[in-house]
C-alpha cells in the first residue's frame, strides 16, 4: 500500500467545487492515472500544465486543489510503479452514496483515464494485443450503466467486479506504456 492517503471523496469534491473547477475528483484522478500509464516521464512536472489545460482552460489551480492533484499524482505513481499491483480508483465510498453515483464516478474515471493516455500518446506507437484489448474493454465499460430497476445489492456486486477489471486493464496499459523508475539505483563500485 502507498503512504499517500487522499481525503474522502466528498471532501475532495467540495475542494474542487469551492475552487470553481469543473472537474470531479474521479476525473482528476483518472486523468493523472492515464497520463502516467500512457508513458509520461515520472519526474516530468509538465503533467500539471496538461492537467490545467485539460480541466481549467490552462489556468493554474488554487493551492488546495493543486495539493489534492499532487497527492493523487504521488499516490498513483507509487501504486503504478510498485510491486504490490494495487491501484485505487478514486470514487465515492459505497456507504456514502448509492451504487448509481459510484458507477457514474467510475465512468468519469475511465473516460479521464483514456483521455490521459491519449494526451501522452506517442504517435505511431504499435500497441500489443493485450493493451489494445484493455483499452477496448475500458471504452466498452464506460458505456455501461446501472439497471436502476434491478436488485441494488446485485448491481453493487457486479460493479465491484467491473472495478476490478478496470484496475487490471489499467495495470496492463501501464505495464506496456508507462514509465518505470530506474531499476538499478545502487551506486556502482569501481575496482
């Protein structure tokens, strides 16, 4: 697990809204995850500029919102490049909202993830079948909805399975396209 903890989703939503930003926490988090998974250099601070361009017409974010974005970046960088194979999708907690709102946040996260991969996308890059399939799955999942007339408990269980598939798809994309920290950071000794 990562040491970076994000605030509760509702608190993050309030921060972004209070700062007059027309972006949800899910969209912000998904966009950053997509940029990292698409191959953005890990220490490239240009991601903030891309975030501002994509979400706020190029205008910088106020301090609290920028801090939230920085926390998201550090959490995602740790998760995507770590050995734990964990990836948290920033969405409302089941206990705070219903399954419909959680599904809507997942769709926002996926669409922003795909946009982030596209923002970083290297022209002419040949994608493996696994990455092509993962991206296609994400696009298809983003089109799904919740059957509001169905059993909500069953819908919640299905949503959890879909979330797990989204995590796996994102990890597949990052495994092929995403930057990795230098594996050999130990100093070399000359004899």
